[in-house]
C-alpha cells in the first residue's frame, strides 16, 4: 500500500501537480477503471460457469461478484485516506479499519456462499425433495450462518484491539447468570435444535400429541416457538421445549391408512356367515385401492349380545385423509351389497324377554 501511495505522489509531482490532490484524483480514476475491468472479468467467468454441467462454480462466482467489487472500493478508500495529509494516529486507525473491513467482507462472501448453496440444494431442477430434507438444509444453513457471524465478530473485535480472551472469560461468567435468568429461553432454543437434528416433523407435516391437545399442520419451526395451524384454522404457538417432554405422532409419514371395522349379522343368518365372509375377502383382495402387501383379514370373530360379528382388517394404498374416507365408504357399501346378495341382513340391537305364565297372585287382604 505504501509503494502504491509513493508511486502516485511521485507521478503527480513529475507533472507539476499538487501531489495529494492529483494522486487522489488518479487513484479514483484508476479505481473506476479497475471496477469496469473487474466487472468484465466477472461477467466472463459467470458466462463460462453457466456453460458447464456443474452448478457449484456458478454459486461461487455469483457469491463473489458483489463482495469483490466492494473490496476494490474499500482498498481505494483506504489508499485515499493514506494519501491525504492526516495524523499518524488517524493513519493507524485507518489501517486497523482496513483489516476489520476485510474480515467483515470475507464473512459477507461466505454468508452469500452459504445462502446461494442453500438455494441451489433446494432448486426444483435438482428434483423433488422430502420435507425432512428441506428442513435439514434450512437448519444446517442457518446454523452455519450463525456460527460464521459469531466467529467474524470475534475476529473483528480482535482486529480493533479488543481482547477476545478477556471477552470470552467474561462471557463464561456472565453466561452462568444469563443461563439462570433465561433458562426457559435456552430450553426452547435447544428444543428447536433437537427438532432440527432429530427431524420428528417438518413444515407441512400433520402432527398430533396423545399427551396434550396439540393437533394440526406445522407451518414454521423457529428457534423458540413452533407455529401449528389447527384444523379449525387457528394458529397454535407451542414452545419448542414442550416437544422434548411429550410424545408426538406424525400421520403425514404413514405408509398406509388402516380400515378396521366390526360388522354384525343376525343370529338367524348364521348359515350365511361363511359365504358373507368369503365374499367380503374376495372383494378386498380384488379392490385396486387396497394394499395387498399389507395384512388383510376377514374373519368371524365373536358371538355378540344380539349379533354374530365378523371384522375386516385392511390397509389402503393412499394416506390422504379425504381419499381414504372415499375408499372406506366404497368398501362398506360393497359389504352391505354382499350381505344383501346372500339374503342376510345387518343385526340391530335387540332384547328378548321371556314372560313366565301362571295364575296371577291374589292380592293381600286388607285388615
């Protein structure tokens, strides 16, 4: 930097110009030309990267474009301040600010690189991804950005003369006090971290808890709260620490939905039970929406109080709630048709009373 400064001053003096002002004007002109040249180089690099099959070179060049231009003008600014006749203390402060600016610009470049890498991983052109994969990408990118700026902040403080070791020691002592004061906040933070790492559910999943009245679709997983939209369209905000203490069901990740129903025939239709059971089993085995790779059972199961009971146990291929009920309705109507075709009927709750016959008791004599 000192060599460039002396060269510009000597060049201005050779033309008989006021050295600092002329050197400053030349520096700004050179910076403008360098900016244009850098823009041409970056455009050519980006064009070459877009013609390759690998997309990651595009990500690196796009992340580098803006920070590299800012680095150029930061260098021009630092040189301009060095050329101007300022005090030695101000010059040293400028040089320290230069180091700090480079640290922050490097952190900015890495921040853009992480952000563009996240967008590239979630690009629809790379194929569809499960909601769990999207949540993992988002959470990893968020953790990397937080870690990056913490490290960059410590490096920036070190560059301006702040003792980081003393700051870390103070942070260790103060962290204990903060931990006691903000234990609920920290519990929610680590609860959110466990959700990101274990991935029991992701945005868009339908979840419910048998332990508490929590049921709905996950809309957002934050560091403190998880927002759930209940089925009556009310937003439900649940602290993340709650999910470390309760059981959570995730019906969105089911492979199938189960149909399990018990149906009763009248006792006078006992001779038709075998035919009905066989017909229902054949119907389920031929149904296109029933998964034949799962357990399928149709059996006479019990003598009920007023009916002969058989049950059906099968799984649908779909897990969509609305589609499941359409298939279940179709199957139940088919069972009614089979029962009717066999001349049987579904039993109704009945009760038989046996009355004892005999002479009526004489009324007691009144005294």
